[in-house]
C-alpha cells in the first residue's frame, strides 16, 4: 500500500500549472507505482473540498473535490485506472471532524433545526462571576504549539517542574455562545457521532465513494471519534516526562476524551457494515490510531478480516536488533486471528525514515517490512530514501509547524528548480523542493541497479514469487550475534531466511538450529542483486555488511 500525499506528489503535465499536486498526477504516475515500485494498492491523502489548514484533513465537503487537485471525474478516472491495472485504491476518510466553514457547522452554530447537535456543544461551567469556563480538562491532540510557546518564554508563571498546559479541546464560539469540541485545530470541529443524523450523513459519504468503485478506506484518527458522554476528567499520566515530551497532551490519560470503548466499538462496526453489505468488491479498511498495543488489537478484533489498525510499533523505536525483534514478534503474536498484518516505517506525520535511521538502515527497514507477513505501507518517497526537507518559516503550511519537512515534493528528476514535480514558478510550489535530495530522483534511481528504488522493486517482486515469502508463516530464529535479527518464513517444504545487521560495522553471524542446508542469497539491501553470495552455511556462519539485510533461500 502506497501513500501519495496529493499536494506534493505530482502535478499532471497537461493542466495549467499551479504548483500543487493533482489527482490526475497520481493517475499519470500509476505506471511508476505499479511497474517501477511494484505496489498494487494506493491510498491518496484527502482530496476533498478544503481550506487546506491541515493538509486536506480539514474538510468542507466530503463529497466534492478540491479544485486545486481536480474534479470528481478525475477521481473516477483514477479509480478506474487503478482497477485496469488490477491495483486497489482506498480513500482517506476524515470521520472525526469537519471544518468550521462546513455548511453543517454553519447551520449548527445557528442552531438550525436538525443541526443543533451535529457537533459536541457545551455551555461550560461558571466561574464566581458567572463567566463560562472549560467543561473539563480534556486536551487537544495538537498541543505541541504550547510547548514551542513555552520555549519562546511564554507561560513564565509556571514553575520549572510544572508541565506545560495542553491546548484545551474546547473552543468558545461567540455565535452560539457555547464551547465546541475540537481534537485538532480550532477550525476542525468534532462531529457528534451519537446523533443518528450525523451517523447517517457520514455513512452516506462512505456509500457515495464506494459506488464510484473505491475499495475501502483509511479511517483518520478513528479512536478520537469516541468520547465519554459523562465528560469525566482525564487523570494524570504517571509516565509523562515534561523534558522528553514534545506534546503536553501526553500528560493526560486517554480514557475519556478518546478511546471510549463501547462507542468506539459501535462506530467501527457501523463503518465496516456499510462496506460489508454493499455488494461491492472485497473491501479493506485501515484504522488510524496512536494507542497502546492492547487497544489497537482490541479495535482490530472487531472485524479482523476487514479492518485492521495501522501497526506503528517500530516507527518510533530504536534501531536495535533485540528491540525490533521483540516489537515485531509481540505484534504478530497478539494480532487477532484473520487480520492481515501491516508494517509501517514512516508517514506524513512523522520524520522521514532515512532521516531518523540513516540511509543504509532505512533500506534495511524497508526490506524487513516487505519480507514480513502481510502488507507493507510506504509513505511516498520512502522508496527513494528521501530525507526531511527544511521548510522556511514563511512557507509553513502545517498548523503544528513541524510536519511540512516530511511532506516536501517528490523528487521525480534532477532538473532545477522543481525536480519534475510541477512546471509552475518555484515560489508558487505548495512546499519547496528539498534540493539536497536531487541526486535521489526517481529517474536516476530507475537507471541504477543498486538504488533504493530498485531494491524496493526487487524485494517486492521476490516477496511475491517466492511462495514462502508470499504466504509462509513467521518463524522466529535465534542468532549467535545480538546485532543481527533473523526470522524465517515457512510454507510446507519451502522456506526463506531474512537476516538484518543492525550495527554500523560488519558482523559475523550464524544460526545454530541444526539447519544444514546450503543457501543462496536472493537479495541484499546493499548490493540488491549483485552480491554473489552462494553456498552460504547458516550453521557455520558468514558476514553481513554494516546495516545490511539479506534474504536467503535453500539452494535447489
Ligand atoms: C491524522 C492525520 C493527520 C491529521 C489529523 C487530523 O492523524 O494523519 O495528518 O492532521 O489526523 O485530521
């Protein structure tokens, strides 16, 4: 599954250039995705009508298309073009909120009949002078700006050890004379899914795109849909560390303002049922939630065959063999039966993998994900090993201020100034090009047999043609070297072994589990296909290059 971030993916060459990616741009790049990367499914970022205050996750109309990106006809053409290539496509469904410019919010703030309770309104408590105060202590998920404000010298009255206050989840609205709930920015108001009219209107949106052929959805911020109706205060999170945390929201538990179980289960079930019963092609749903492993598996357990939570467990973890092995095995062991595992190294909300891990380790991280059972989810540019850009303050689009660096335009070729992304004037681009990465362009990498792109292509291909990798079960392996993580995939008489060196130096390693086969190396994250390592004995041992990941199959 591949995520093109629409605003910065590709502006189709035939339209008048605006400096913004387009739907037809993705359609034009399907041959790249399908043939050069090798993926068979795409999930474009939200392309709906939007003021673009949160990258399109702020929706004015879920059933219309942002004219900067294209038209409904363009979306239909994209779906059809995917299906013509036997690729699947899921849409980003922003379920938790709409913008405050959305007609529903406009009607709700005026208490128009039928819309009074479309959002979570509350008159608040009263202070001693009778002025409204916040209904409870719930925090906004986007509380990072307060931390930055404190660094700039605001909140001076706070003692050194006192946590930075979170941004309140409640926003006062003068027009209605009440607070509304907003988990994200103040322009994104949370929908009240407890209102049957909201539920119907939102599920109709799923039906609308499904009729146009979409294969499923990625449900944005799903755990935030469910709030405790008692509005009980959150408790202090005992493991919060003011010095280490960038987000003051983390000082609170997450039991009431999101994750509220009976409701979360109900909403996920309802969304799944829409797709289960509509007679369309086999649907697929990915649920986005940053929560404990236990909570994530509980959500996946609702409809395991249909809707799985994203697996973000390795994304923030150390590049260390023991840590990764533990996290991956815990995830696979606890995954509800029938669910398709998925693996994520990075996404549009988090620092780019090559920046976090370094280039060689990022390639290996990609290789591991492709070789594990289930689905790999690729953030656009990961297949090129792109790095974070540096978006200057006057070009920032992200309301949190830090995510634009992960979202700079794709590097299609090494032409200046726009790297093949668009032909608009450089200053008009949605975000600036990261010129430090020009040498990593897709065009260049297509021609270099050892490039990251060619590694992804070859690894994906191998994972499909080798039956043990296509559907073999995961088998943990113990190595003689703590810097090396190894596992096998086994299917009847076939098996494959995946070994990864997590250190920056060459490492000798063996697996002493009695395997006496002689193995051939099929792919390496370093040399891709030219590594000529044949007749390897796992029992006697061999050497892995720094941060190298390799796949071995028994010599036939
Ligand atoms: C999700 C998206 C993020 C967005 C937020 C609010 O976490 O991944 O980009 O800002 O939801 O919709």
